[in-house]
């Protein structure tokens, strides 16, 4: 399993590079005169990674996907794909350039966008589960105690998953 996580991590890093270069080329082409070095590609990549993490978390909680698959995807692929350390480095770089307003805005966006995206991914997965089971979204919300996800997983599995998510956000 560990080698699969490493393999998926490498694939995630390659996907990040391709997306990063594509966004930067398009961003620089569109904003040659007005581009003030706003690190859009990192923000988009982290938003996409967080959206996917939210979908993966809810898919696991709804018992649609097993723990090994989630670990390979979230810790492996998304761990290699996301780049929160680069986002923090870009905030510091903007501060060093004395662009304090942009640094503050980007710093706030670096926290807010992934949180919004993870919640959106969670909601998308909830809707998909409701559709797949033939139930309504309202009934699924009423019958699913989101605060007590331990009914789907053991305490040890939840601890492993939470640790993996913290590693994903901290070491990416």
C-alpha cells in the first residue's frame, strides 16, 4: 500500500506541474499589463485539491469508498498535487516585495478558498450519495449525523484518516 501512495504522490506532483504551467501561461497572457504577480495558479490548485479532498472524505464516510482508496487518493495524489507550503512562501514573497495589501488578501484567500472548496466537495458527495441511493438530500442530511462520523468508521480508522489529512495540509 505504501508504494501505491508514493506512486500516486508522484502522479499528483506531475499533475500539479502541468496545471501550474497552464494557468501561469494563460494568466500571464491575459494580464501582461495588469498582472501584479498574483499567484493564481497556487490558489486554484489548492482549491481543486481541497474540493477533491471533501468529495473523498464524504465518499468514505458514506461507505462508498474504502480506506485504502481514500488514503491513496488523499494522502498520495492530493498530497503531491496540493502545495500549501508554496502558498505560504508566496505570501512571504509578497511581504518582502512590500505588497502588504496583496499579501493580506492572498493569505486570507489561501485559507478561505480551500475551506469553502472542501465544504463544497463534501456537499457534492452528499448529493451524489443521495442520488445514488434514491433518497432525497434533505432526508440524507436528517439521517446522517455529520458531527458523529464515527458510526461509519472505527476510532482507529478515524484517527488514521485525520492524521493523514493533517499531513496532507501540513506537508504538501
